[in-house]
């Protein structure tokens, strides 16, 4: 399957997409944790999602920093 998302053209869309990613990552972290502890895969509690969003936000922020650095390195003149 090949997915071609619509391009992000402004900060509002970027912020919405970031929130969707945080929710997706947070739910994934909750499911992974529940699976590891054998507690089932029901709907995560609001508290669990809040904690998982904090972790997801840290990972996403680090990824964004890496992307900015990569873009800057690629835009620099000279050998890559």
C-alpha cells in the first residue's frame, strides 16, 4: 500500500498533525505497556494517556530537532 498524504502547508495544519501523532504514539505506548504487563488492551485511562503523551512528546521533539539539523546539513554548501 502506498500512502501519499496531503502536504503540510501552514503551521496550523502542522500543529494538528503533530497532535494526531502524539495521540497515536501515546496509545501505542499504552498498548505496548499493557501487553508487557499482561493487563489487557482495553481503552487506556486518561491518566495513562497523559503520561504516555509526555513521553511521546519528548521523542517527537527529539525527532523534529534531528530533522531540522539534517535539513540544515543538506542545505549547507560543499560535500555532503
